[in-house]
C-alpha cells in the first residue's frame, strides 16, 4: 500500500503534547485528515482522528485494523514529522 503523508501544521512549542497535524493519503484513493503526532513525555506516537460522542467519550473516526498496519502507518507519519 502506498502511504503519503502531508504535514499541515508542526508546533514548535514544548508545552503542548500535540506536536503536528497531518493528512495521510492511502493509494492515491483515500485521505485521512487530522492525524496527530502526540508526545506526552514517553516519545511521539500517532493519534488517529476522533470525535466526542453524546456520552462525552472519545471514539476513533477511523483506525488501523491490525498492529502491522498501525506500525507501518506510524513509521511513515513520524518519518514525515522528523523531516520537517
């Protein structure tokens, strides 16, 4: 699967856990907006888009279906983040 990452915003301040916001494009066919790079002190990780439900709980809008793809997606996004 071809994975393209476009960094839309990279935050330079250290006080906020969100470090960047990206768009991920899969096989030139599907775009995922508001993918975030988050670092809460234990290293950067990928946060998929989510919405707050009526009950106040956050739920993913979309997410990888297996650990192998999650790892590949995270590697691509973090690679684009470090390149900024």
